[in-house]
C-alpha cells in the first residue's frame, strides 16, 4: 500500500494541510485530511513554511505499561487490560517547538511512542476492522513528571504529571498506509540512543486499542492514541535535544527550555 505524508503547516499567517511531494514542495489540500485528501492545486515550498503539530487541539488517549520490558524496568506488573489516561490538548506542540521544563519539576522523563490518528468516527468497532478507522500514524513524546505521576498513581489517577503544557510533542507528519505492527521506535537525547524498540512488542496492539476504546466511547476524527513507550525511558534536562524516530514517519525533534518563574511571566 502506498503512503502519503500529511503535514499541517503555517504559511503567510494561515494554517493548511498538505501532502509532501518529492520535489521539496507541499501539495496543499482543499480542506482537512479527515474529509479526504483533495488537492487544491496550490503548492508551497517546504522552505517557506513552518511545520505544525499534525492535529490541532486533539483529544489524546495515552497508554501506560504497554510494553512488557517497560513494565519490568519501572517495577510494575504486566497489565491484563489497557491502562489508559488522557493528556489535555494544551499539552500539544509540534516539531522544533520547545518542551518547557516546569519550575517545580524534579524528574522529567521522555517517552517515545507511536501515535495512531483516528480518521473517522468510531463506535463499537470490531478489532478486525479497526485499522479502517485510522487516518495514519505519527511520532509522539509522552513527556512525564515522574514525581507527580507517582504521587497521583498512589491514589489511582494519572493526569497532571502527564498534562503540563508542552508535554505532548507530536509530528512531523501523519503517514498513511503503514503496518503499525512492526515499526521501529528510536529515541535519542543529544544524539545518544536511549530507546530502541519495535511496535511488534506492544502488549495491546493498535487494532485492539481502537476496538477497546470504541467499546466505551466514541472516537472522533483527529483523536490521537499514544500507544505506549518501550523500555529505556529516562530523564531530560534544560538544554537537551530530544529526537523520536519511527520507521517511515520521520523524526520528531524538540529542545528543552526552562520555564520562566511565575513572577517573570506576570511582568
């Protein structure tokens, strides 16, 4: 199956969707890719645009402990059902935007992940047809405040430690036509490989996750499912550069900057 690399980008003050061409241009779409990949006939040079997060303000469904090796490294039992949480839309940033290290952050970790982008409304979807509801796949980084996460988890919740602004980098493109069951995931910090996994090791693969979620709620076009992280998670610091690379999708790169003190933000 052929693949399209769909990007969302800013050009002359407006946001557009387009499909990457092989000549250094983007074929602009007439509307949203969730309504079909209809070309407008216009083309924009890649050098003249800024690539944005591939979805604007999505609902994000996250998965915890979806790789056995990751469960082992953090001392958690292997789950017998998907361990779900949500990240707010305000956590989303795109390629080359900055992850903001919170003023009160103590131990902030990276988590490279494959993300499935839902392409059409899904409810009570059988697993055998689940991939029909996927527009494509992108890279994600489930940035997490471990200290706050552990405090929350002790009371059976998981939200604020995953939900800071900028804690959900996504991109660079939504790639169609991929087989999500065998994609490499590599995370680098300052050029050094920290994670080297494969979606073949997912405890709950993408079709199962879509069927499971759609049993309980309606999935909408533009929803993002972050499918979990392989082993090798670790801390980040101000000044670091984080890269998530997945198979045919590309590289999601973000630098880490310090949050301005509260008083300075009000000035």
